[in-house]
C-alpha cells in the first residue's frame, strides 16, 4: 500500500534502516574527492622532487567539490528521511 507521499512502507523501512550507511558513504565520497588532489598535486611533483607546498587551483576546486558533495548528499538524505517519517 502506497502512502500519500508515494513511498511504500517497505521502501520507507529500508531507507531508514540504511540511513546511517548512506550518510557515512556520502561523507566518505566527499573525503575521497578532497584527498585526491593532495595526493596527486601535493608537495612532490611526478618525479618525486619536493616542491614548495602550496594550494593549487585544483586543490581549491576539490575542496569546493567536497563541500558541495557533502552538503548536497546530506540535504538529499535528510529530506528523504523527513518525508519517510511524515508518512
């Protein structure tokens, strides 16, 4: 039987059961997006020669992408949870 919000009871229970995992996965992907440029474009160049450590434009883009990923995922999962709890 469908609820007024269009979410079945089984889907609602499944989502609420897996909700902590979804939040963890969202945070993990945001962290991966954030860490990749620090590993790839960090204080060493591709030849392994130390360089002057500083933020590159790609690092700034990665920080912004990680923040947007975390905020978008969090707001998405929170809105679905509210919809599940209301129905």
